């Protein structure tokens, strides 16, 4: 019993330290949720912005890695590092130069990921049959179906899917942060922690 209270006391103390920031956490959650709704409403724009930002991040990362590669060229593996930098730089350049093709390529990769990952999850859940295995199998079937729908609708799905996926993710993250902010606000001031 004393071991459990020793584990929860640091958690309670940490929660009390951030309790006064509950408003900022709530505001960030609301802002994320609103941004997510805007991404869903303007999925085409959100998709293009995401591809462009990803491309620029790859280009900036390649430039920094290139500087590092030439500063440490005496170390072994220089040419392997240089090839990695070139691949990253070329990929970033192509995403920035051809964002529509980049969106289609990223959507294709995501569709294949959903199909393969969903099939493994569904088959694995059905084979292992752990408690509540049906939920894992259903999740795998839904992921596989989503991947197939994305593949069938290519190239049209590449225009909206990435923006939609980011919007949905932002909404869930925002709702989660807003709930955490409200939970922080409801914490008692005496530092007791009951857990969630």
C-alpha cells in the first residue's frame, strides 16, 4: 500500500504544478479542434499545405545533414550518409516542385499501409483470439477497407485524404487536450490524486 502511494504522490505533485495552466491546455485543445474542422472543410488546401511543408522539412533536413556530412567526411560511412542526404533532398525537392504527384504518392503509401496493416491486425486477432479479439479484427477489417477505397479512388482520393486524416487527428487531439484541461481544473487543491 505504501508503495502505491509512493508512486502516485509524484503524479499528484506534478498535476498540482500544472493545475494553474488548465486554461491554456483547454484553449490549445479548442484551437486544435477548430483547426481540425477547418482542415476537413478545406481538405484540398490542407493536403497541399501538408505535402509542401513535408517537402520543405525534407529539404531543410537534407541541407543540415549535408553540412554535417562534409564537416565529418573523415569518418567512415561518409558516402552512405551522403547518399541518404541526396535521397532526402531529391524527395523534398520533388514534393515541393510537384505537390499533386507528391500527394498521390503519399496517399498510395498510406493506402498500402492500411491494407497490409489491417490484414495483419484482422488475421492476427482472429488467430490469437485474445479477450475482446473481435474489436481488433473489426479494426483491421475497417483499415483494410479504407485502404482499398483509397486505392480504387486514386488519383481523386489523393486530393482530399491527407487533409481529412490530419483534420480528424487534430480534432481528436484537441478534444483530448480540452478534456485534460477540464480535468486539471477539477483537481482538488489539496493535491490528492485519484487517477483516471
